[in-house]
C-alpha cells in the first residue's frame, strides 16, 4: 500500500525489494544494479538473493 511522504509531497509505493533505493528526484524505486537490455526473446527478472538481474528466455 502506498504511503504519503509529506517532505516529498508524494505517495510512495511499497519497496519492491529490500535492496532497492528510492530515487527522490525521479519518484520511483531503483535496483542497486542497472537493468541490462531487454530483447525480443528475453527479459530481466530481479533476484534479491544475489542482488542481480537474471536473463529469462521467452523465445
């Protein structure tokens, strides 16, 4: 459930993973590691245990 932050005058959604950091300037949660490029046959899934992105084949 979103929570209201009066200092930012914004509703902040729940943190998706413990390692993710709130980007105050952009207004969203960010992974500690940038997401690799997504292709037509793959997508990236966050693995909190390893704090890294995993490529998943969808092709």
